[in-house]
């Protein structure tokens, strides 16, 4: 992601495939100004070790939400599965992550949006767990970071998985920039487990935001994509590997 001459990497995926993709696309990651981790799941930050292992000099700072490094699990009838970040997260020579606790500016016109308040009546999914000491509790994803880019013709909201709810994140961004139109929603919206009723409601509420673009991927799911496409026709696209988008 490039914004105002600043090069950012938002998440890495679960391994080093993104490095291969970057080389294939001719993208030089050595010039990164910052790396942002959306939340502490392996499929978003599992490539941090590989990335920071490529830097020979002073590496770019890593920004993450508080608690990103806590153990995470997924619970099912078959038991528990580890879905947290691989340990160690970073090479020993890499600087510690910079923890973001509040809405703040990263660089001009690019803002961190942490732990959006849940105001849509939804609750955290019980199958996602976090381990704090000896306690096993529902993961409320309080470490989740989104980005908001404030452009000339509106704000662009970028999410990793939107575990705290894409509508809650969008509303928090709108409150931070009152009166500014939503130019685009970009990222994973975690609708893959949603019921048909919830999908319909989310799609209607997103349509009410009148976004210029809805660019979805990852955990949005095909059903979520279909619901959004039907409700916000002509404005929804699936983000595919290798796509380049200017907003």
C-alpha cells in the first residue's frame, strides 16, 4: 500500500508466499516505511519472521494492537487448534513492535483505528479463544487494527478480518471523520460464518453508507461477496492476488 509517498505493508499472510509474489510482481519490499499487523492470527502475521529476515539494515517499524502476541486458539468439536502467531514472531535482532492503543496518525492522512466499539448488537464468536496466563476466554479481538486513509474525496477504510464487525469499524471511522463520505471499504469482512439474515442486514447497512467501492477478500466468503454484490450492485469487487488498485 502506498499513500503520500509512504510505503506500508498491511499483514503478511501465513508464510513467505507474499515475498515470492512481491518479487514476481517487481515490488521492492526493502523500501517499506512501516508494517502494520491487523491482529494476532497466524494467517495474517505468520510471515513476519520471513519478512524481517530479509532486512539487512534498520528494518521498518512494526505496529500492532495490544495483546497481538497472546496465544490464540480455535475451538471446535474436534478440540482446540493453535491459530496464534508463530513463536518467535520476529528475529532476535528486530526491534519490538510498537503497540497502538488509540486512534492516531501514522503518517499524514493515514490513521490507525484500534478496537472499534461493538455497537451493532453482535458478540464475539465463542470458537475464537485467547489465552491469558492460565485463563481460556472468548477472544474479543481488542488487538485488532484497521487503517483509515483520508483522501481528497473521502475516506478509505482498510480491514484485516473485521472481527469486531465491519459495520462497527466503518461507524468508528465515520465518527472520526464526521461528514466525510466513505470512498471505499477494503479487506476481509468476516462474513463467512454469518447467517443469511445477518448477511442481508450487513449488506443493507453497508449500502446505506453509500461507499464508492467495496473491495473484499479473505474471510468475506463467497456468500458474503454475493450478498454485497446483490445489494450494492456495480460497486463490489473481489480482491485477487496481484491486483493493483488506485483510490
